[in-house]
């Protein structure tokens, strides 16, 4: 995936200088993309309410264990 994104940005290995589009694709992959994905994970986990379901899950597990 990283290679594809670098190729999409116009990166060519072994060159002395890289293009601005290659530099932008590298910055996006290693700075902006992780920030975006982390923010998305925080939003998703905010709405994931395991704390409310946990007592019911434990109760069901205990009931099946005692059968």
C-alpha cells in the first residue's frame, strides 16, 4: 500500500531530488493520514458503549457456566 501511495504521488526512488507531489504524498501518509484515522477511531469508540452492556454479558456468561 505504501508503495502504491508513493507511486501515486510520483515518487521515483534513487533520485537526488523528489518532486513536490511526492513530498506531499509522503507527508500525507505519515502525518495527516494517521491523524485522520486516530480521530475516526476516537469518534467510533465514543459511540461504542460496552460499559452499559458489560454487566449483562457477565450475567449471561455466569448463567451458561452454571448450566
